[in-house]
C-alpha cells in the first residue's frame, strides 16, 4: 500500500502513470457499456428538460386557479411529518460526517434544500405574530444553516475532485462548472 507521503512525493507524470496502471487492473469496459451510458444520459437530459419546461404551464395554471385562501386538512400531520423528515436528513448528514462518508454530500444538499423549503413555507403560511417568528427563524437559523450546508457540500465535492485530478496527473485547477461528469470528457463528435 502506498502511503500519503509516498504519493505526494510522486511528480504529476508519475502519479498519472500510477493511475493508469491501477486502471489497467480493473475489469475492461465492454464496447456496449459506454453506448448504454450515453443513451441513459440522453434519456435523463430529455426527461428532466421536458419536466422543467412542463413546469411553466403548471405554475401558470396554479397561479390562475388556486384560491387566495384555503383551509388545509391534515395541517398538523403535514408540518410534523415534514419536520420529522428534516430532522432525519440532518441526523443522516451528521452521522455521515462523523463517519467521513461520501454520502454526507448528498445528505447535506438534501438537508439544505429541506431547510430552505421549511423557511419558505413557514414565512408564506404564517400570519400575525407568527409571521415575525417565521421570518426571524428563517433569516437567523434556517437559511444560514442551509447556505452553510450547500457551501460545505460544494467544497467537499471540489476537494474530492481535486484529489482525484492530482492523483491522475491532471491539473487540479478546473472549475466544477467546467469539470466533466465523473471527470471523463464527452466523446468528440466527428463533423460530417
């Protein structure tokens, strides 16, 4: 096993050579697998793209047809259930961080998203004195904690990718916005 100090002592070319040798030890990828992965990627892009476009008429329909006031059934169950899910997401995030597991990134993004949603719904559904309490908890607790979770997640992804890039002998100074998915650039298309 190579120690961290030994790995750091390698120059980028030697690290790239080591990474290539280690990659050669993995089972070969069949010619069919990349094609299947590309079809799955295209399907994903199409489905998510269509879903995002279909949200436009849905939001317009809701804005036009929803009543300004509505007496909700199961109000207590809605909020208690939501807060239970939020608490579970935060607990999973803490557990994963304690155990230093990569799943912490996903758990932190989910927790941050739930916190932002909680802040939004608390603020827009509250009235009277509750509106000020909701605004205060949103601005002082929920939204700062959500932002912190997003920032931590970003930095951990960036750190993980930086280490992988260094190990493979590539430049670690690539923006996440420009870094290809899984670090693998898309195949170049031939011009006809």
